[in-house]
């Protein structure tokens, strides 16, 4: 008996909704990353992009435990001398919760071309409403 390997042209993608309200940031990001990679499917193949599309709602209501709101920082460099920028997670959650979730999800994906393609299939909204009603998304239950 041979091992089943999925081909990229045979992948049928579905849309799932993940509600982030009153859940820890890491739990929501891990759940979304699992769906994007396709690990929730029985036909998962590591070298094929067989993941589904994800809509994360209520990003502004995500919970950070401990003192992460004040003590943890998102840092990036502009490329210029002295161009290190840092923003606390509390400030990022207040101003741009979508970016906070995308950073967390991207960190949980493998560092390769499949992850870059997976990040194009995620939509994050700060509130309950989203613009993907035409795709008929299902609520993801673990």
C-alpha cells in the first residue's frame, strides 16, 4: 500500500470563520495557522499548499495574558541608521488589532513559500462583520 500524496491541482479550498472574542492571542493564532496549513484535513500533505481560507473576527477583543500589554513589544527596522521602531502590544491592540493577529499567525507558519501563499488567504476584521459572505464561510469547530 502506498502513501497518499495530494497534488496541488486537486486542492479544494473552503472558508472558515474563527472568532477571537475573549480568547488568548496564541490560541487563536495557532488555530488559524493550523487551518491555513491544512493540518486539520485528513489529506494533509506537508509539501503541498493544501490549506483552507480563514476569516478571523473580533480581533479587537482578543486577550493577552500576564503583563504582555505593557512589557512585550513588536519591533521592526526601517533599514536606515537608528531606524529601530518598537510598539507595545497594548498600543498595537488598540490602534491596529488586525496587524497584531497577522504577526502572531505568520510567526506560527513554516518559513517557506507555502507560508507566504497561506498569508494571502487570511482575512482579519476588528469587529464581527466581514466582507466574505459570498464565499459562504463555515464556523470552525475544533
